[in-house]
């Protein structure tokens, strides 16, 4: 019988470079992407026929391997191809008609902005074709950030669900296959971008990895959306959920993103550190303390620089907060508050805004507007 918590040691064999193993015929219909939000159907928890699901692998712990079955922290990420790994789970064919696509085999900290664009473009193109849903497997360190990028750049009435693993498949207690089966069932049931980990459903925008030692490493400031029973979603709210002030960015023809650096508050900071950080950047995110607070001495120089420069500076917080520059200690307009976003997600959103030609006022509205009546 299939054990979702353990993958046999046979997986330690050498594997080829990433590749795509097609287990079903696929057709790219070439439909034109719509620029407005489509009409999204509600969650449906059952289906009479198996759907076509694309499973995209990018590496991480899910595709990793350990030398000992008792190792839960000492292992190498991205050593197995997604196709070879999932051949060990024949139950997948009972859930859906699955196509495996290995885009890359890396640990998530090695991902680049170009990789994120490639992932988004690939998923978008396939969702416009015969694929009914997509499941993305990645490293948990950046899973919420990848999910937020896909939320901003995927336009579809089909489901996209991200998952990873806390323990590699060659170790006791491996959790990846369980997460995968749950993700498949959710992706086929609704639209929008979600994360699945340790029997919980998350919305990437307000989710962070908080505990690197746990099988449940994620925390959502908005709360998780539901759980799984027998790998089937049981939800608290009607899905899909539309985040307040969500914007869509078309990355279809994009190859890279503008350079936006993050400068984090630290004791004894000098203005030299600020100038060196922003000198060769197109924009900057300041990660302050409290509600985005900054040292008054340096904050004054940053504010003066922002008034004279055309570079956009966004103020975020190390803590969960609704950050507005006008209320932050030591700093103020024309810096822009990040709203609910943390520094890393503010960085991604500012990069996309700059790449899309947003001016200062449009960028300010993008971050600081919280118009719940527009949803």
C-alpha cells in the first residue's frame, strides 16, 4: 500500500537533467490572454471525469535526497527529476491525467527573477491550452514569494496550487507526496493561486515561512483558508478569494526585472550604506521596525534624497503592519508605504510596477490604496 510519508531508498540513484515526461496528449490552443478579471466559478469538490493537470517541478526539498533515512536537515535539494520521482506514486493517475514538466532542479534560494518570469510564462501559456489546472513544486524557503509573483502575473479561471516539502523523499517522515495529492485535489476544484502545506490551504500574499524546523513552517496573517480530510479540501470560505487591491501584470514579453534592492534597519546605520544600496538600483525597499520606523537622522537624508531623485522608495516593516510612510517614525513622503506587504513582496511588486511603466502616483496607489469596496 502507498505510504505518503516515505519514499523508498531506490530514489538515491543518479537521475538525468530536468526534462518533461508527457503522460497525456496536450494541445496548446493559443488563446489570447484576457486583460480583465475573468468570471471565476465557485469551488467544486467533486468531478465526474479526470482532469488534465500540469505538475511543474523546480527542485527544492521535494526533489532532494539524504544519505541517511534519519536525516531531516542534512540533505541536498533538487537531485531527482520530477518525472522519475513521481513514477513512484501510481495513485496519481487515479486522481487526474497528469503531465510532468521539470523546468529546473535547484534550491529555491538559487532562483533568479528571470526564473520567476519563466515559471509564470510557462504556466500561463499552458493554462491557455488544454490544461485544466497546474500544480507547482518548489522549495519552501521562497514558496510564498513565488506564489505571490504568480498571483500578480497569472490571469486564468483555472487553479494554480504551490507546494513543497519539509523532509526529502529519502528520509523517514517525508511529507511531499501527501502535500502533492492534496494540492492536486485543490487545483482541480477552484481558480486562483494557493499554497498547500501540512494539510492546510494558504493564500500566498499574506503567508510567510516562520519556522524552518517544523512540518508546518508557514504562518498566514490572514489565517489559513481550509484543511484537508482524506486529501480532499474542506474550506472555511467560498473560493476563490480575491485579495483587496490585487493588480495584474502582463509578463508575456518580459525577460528580466528592474533592479530593486532591500535595505534593512540596523543599529548604527550610516548614510553611506544607504547611498551604496540605492546607487545602482532602479528602486529601493526600506525594511524598518515597528510600523516601518527608521532612525530619524538617516530617515531625514533618505526623505530628502527621495524628493530630489526620481527613484521610488518603498517603506516596509520587519513586523506585520499596515505601513504608510506618512505615519512612520523618522521618515515620510515622498517615500511610499508598503501597505500589508513585507519587504520581499514589496520588492517584487515594485519591480513589476517599474517594468510596466508605473509612475510615482500609480505606484503609490498600487501600494497604499486599500479600497475594499472595489472587490
